[in-house]
């Protein structure tokens, strides 16, 4: 449809006039929300907003400019967004550029488009690390108010006592404050599984050290809903659209749960179930 013309006024642009505008369901499908048909249902069910306004079927968006949410969560709809999960090996730094010339995680994934790591793992920590060029998701997964569960396997010196496990579960006093309650299980004499949602520097190592059991090996095995036992050290794969959306939703859920826990001080240390 051409621009609508009102006598005496500049033409009003229609969606078709704006070269960057595309059907909302197409943009949502590209972002991994499901087939176009399914995305039409999301729109019809009023679960989608564009720039704060509930969307309707037939709406078009400029994927570079407009803010789209699904179920209240901002969804990156720009073309060219990529999301990788890497099994980081020990001895590789979580940075784009290391002044000391050590190998970096960026060198292990495709160089174009440029991505950044989501959070960081220490030089000697192994396991799952996300890399993406989607700023909204990075913010959601790393900002303290959106803490997402992260699960680690830690090999430690000595055999942790029940008292040490209780301290880890209830919170350990570190030099930057007491840690939030953690889920902790003893899987073997020297093997712990810890689930935390804070992202402090060297947190697991410092927690274990504080209770008398320095970590000898640390592997991250889960980020929110995301696990992967198939990737060998240094291997990566692209996340599916469904995995990306699950990560987005996990960040929201944790924020809501955190409010519940603050208010009720619920069973912080059962050491078993998953959120
Ligand atoms: N905790 C640590 O101590 N190190 C990491 O790399 C991640 C969590």
C-alpha cells in the first residue's frame, strides 16, 4: 500500500513504506519463539507487546528499533543474533582480549558475528559458558537482580563434614559479605555439587575454602535450565530458539522466587531439589 495522502499535509507513512518493518510473527519466529503459526497465537493471546503496547495480529515491527516482549520478557528480534554454549576448558581466559596473550574463549567460537561471554568462569574453571551478541539476554543473565541458578561440580581437598555442608547451604561469610543460601550435596568423598544464583568473583572457590575445603577442580554443569553433556572440552554449539527463550524466562522466575525466599526464609539447605 502506498503512503496515505491527506490534502495539504505530508504523506503519512504506512508500514509497507518503512523498508525495515516486518510482520511481528516473522520477527518472533526468527527469535526462536516457535513457528510463525505459534507466534500468531502468542499475539492473538495478547502475550506480546511492542514498545509497551499489546500487539495485535497484523502488526509490523522494525526489528532494529522496536522493543518486543513476550510474557513480559524482552525478546531480541534483530536479525543476526547468535547464542552459543561452549564447554570451556581449563587454562582459557573468559575475555575478548588477554593482555598476557593467553588463549581466550572468543578464539574457540566463530569470529563473526562478534560475541561476548555472558559472565565469566575463572581461568581454571571448566564447563558451560554462554556467548552471544544479544545485549538484553546478557543483561538479564548477569545482572544481580535477575540471578539465575548455576550448578557446579567441585572436587575439594578433604572430606566435608555435615557442619561444613550446613555452612555452605546456609551462607558463608566472605570478605564481600555473606553468601546467599546454596543447594549443596556431597556426591562422593571429595565431590560436591553446589547450586548458587549469585555471580560473585571466584565465589565457589572462596566458599569452599572458607569452610576448610579448597577446590582442586571446578566444572560448571548447568546455567538455569541449560545443560549439555555432549560437548567435549573446547567444543561449542548454537543454542536452539527454545533454549534461548527458556533462559530468558528462567531469569524472570528466579527474580520472582527471590522475593518469595526473602520474605519467607524457606528451607534454604535441603540440598536436593531443583528450582
Ligand atoms: N565460582 C568460582 O569460584 N569460579 C568460577 O569460575 C565460577 C564460580
